[in-house]
């Protein structure tokens, strides 16, 4: 990860609503969530939420995909892992094991597909 990409990602997360949304999406995992569900849980107005989702996507931290009539947003765990790796690269004078568990990249399962009815 380039320093400019790390700064953009950290800048996107340096806002309370975006950090809340990102953490919620991380908890949801690769299945993701619709903006409607995110808005209900966070009480962020739709127009404001749209702006925050755009900022997180622009920083490469989330992705969107169509699912029927909806758009689902999910965390880009690969980018999150890259950011953590960037932040802990030279951790503890060359002893990255001291930074555990933050320096550990966790494999992420593929998103579950909904059964067609």
C-alpha cells in the first residue's frame, strides 16, 4: 500500500459516522448490508449516508454490488488487511509478532448466495 492510499483510507475512517458504518459492515462480513438497513441502525439520513458510503468506497474500504433490486455494501477486507499491514509493517523494531493480533490477516469466506425462490 502506498502512503497516499493509507492517508485516504485513514481520512475516510476519521469521521464518526463513517467509522460507525465501516465497523458495522465489517461485522456484517462479505454478505454486506443494504443502505436501508444501515440507515435504520445508525439513524443517518439517506442523503448523508449516501455521501459517507461514497467516501468509504472512494477510499477503497467498501465495495457495492447489486442484489436484485438492492445495492449491498460490504467491507473490502483485503484493503483493510493491507492498511493494517501498512500500519504495522515495521512494528516493534522488526518483531511483528509483538503486534499480534493486529498484524494477522484473517481469511474471509466468500459471500453466501441467497436461494432463489
